[in-house]
């Protein structure tokens, strides 16, 4: 009986190996095709954007990037105000949103009592799920009037004529709309994303590290500064870049509150425009060279997002190296 079993064992092994090997090949090829699909899709988007925007680049050359003229009647287009507005609103959003997000994450993981931690965590997750158009409507109908009445008007009366600050924060038409308003709304939108990711990463840090630091007499600030932040540095950078990506590409909320004025101003209180808001406002009725110019704006936004991704990769690599 043992001899029969020994003789049958190799055959039985082969019978089991064949289906397993076939499944492994199918799985490997399916995984490869999935990854290839992403590359093909990205290449297709890039190619279609370049083809659609090329007539505008060819017609206006480098002037398309440096000009502030947007004249649909004479087919003269410049992307500079939209580019500056996009970068300005995203920078304002990061300056406001990142410290608040880190503070929320640290409080929830280190200081919040259990009865308070869960409601706040749930509220953050709900805010992340709110559609962007809701933020835009709230900003336009609630935040903008209050901002104009209680911040822009009093502030403009106080700082009018002051050097530097009187230029940067003075509003010629305090309607509540402007670059700073859009940046604040964007900050509200990116805070839930950054706070949620950083909170989850801080929760995953082994508790023995925190307890050891407290055991040698470290304060809460020292634990956060010298233990938690270094351990979660890569994740924090990733969360910030995710928030920056959303701030750069946000459309509807910014369109509601940025003012949609095609002009460059030294004051962040004045109305402006972003790439996404200009595309949203004009794409539905654009024809000819105007349509090409809007697609070219999309190419520029795509390039800016790609640069942000490269910077994120470099920062992550440097943090890992240390």
C-alpha cells in the first residue's frame, strides 16, 4: 500500500500543480494589464491635452504664459493671471490648512479624552465626504458676506496707505470675493484629508516609543517633535502633497468665491481667477482658439501637478534617507 502511495504521489503532485500554475500566469498577466492600463490612460490624457492645446501655444508662443490679456473678441489669450491665482490660492490653503491639520491629528492621538475623540474623528470624516460645490455655496452665501463686513471693510480702513501691508491686504472693492477668500475655503476643504491621514499614521506608531519617551521625562511637545514627527515624516509629506493636489485642481468651490476677474493684483484681497475656475466658466461656450486656449490651460495645470508629484517624491526620498 505504501508503494502504491509513493508511485501515485508524483502524479498527484503534477495534477495539482497544473491548475495552480495556470492561475498564477493568468493572475500575473491580469496584474500587468492593469498597471499598463494606467500608463496608457495617462499617456492618452496627456496626448489629447497637448493636441487640443497646441494651436494656442503655436499661435501665441511664450506669450501665452506671460501675458495677462484674455480677449475673446480678438482671440488674444494669456494664462499668467490664472497661473498666479492657482498657485496663490493653493499656497494660502497650505499655510492655513497644514498647521491646523497637524494640530488636529496630534490632539486626537495624544491629548483628546476618549469621549471626545470619536465625535471629532467622525466629524472630520464627514467633512472629507462633503461635495466641493457645497463648500462653494456655503462660502458664497455665508462666509463671503461675513468676511466682507467684519474683515475686509474694517481692515481696509485701518491699513489704507500703509507700506507693504497696505498693498497686500487692502481691498479696493470689499465684496468678500478674492484670492484670500478662495484660499481659506480651500484650506477648509483640505484639512479633513490631511488630518485623517496624519491621525491614522500617528496611531500606527508603536506605543512603546511614546511610553519610552515619557518615561525618560519628555514633555508632550518633545514626544511629538522628536518621536512622532520623525516616525511619520514620510506620511505627513504624502498627506500634505495630497492636500496640495486637491487645492491646485479644485474647481467649483473656487469658482464660487474667487471673483473670476482676469487681472493681476498685488493684493490677495482682490478678485482673481484660477486655471480650473477659468475653464469651468468658459469651456461650455468656447469655440475655436478660445477652446484651444482653455485646453492649453489644462495642459499647464497638468504640468504643475506633475511637478508637485516630482517634488513630493524627492522629499519622501530625502526623509527616508535620514
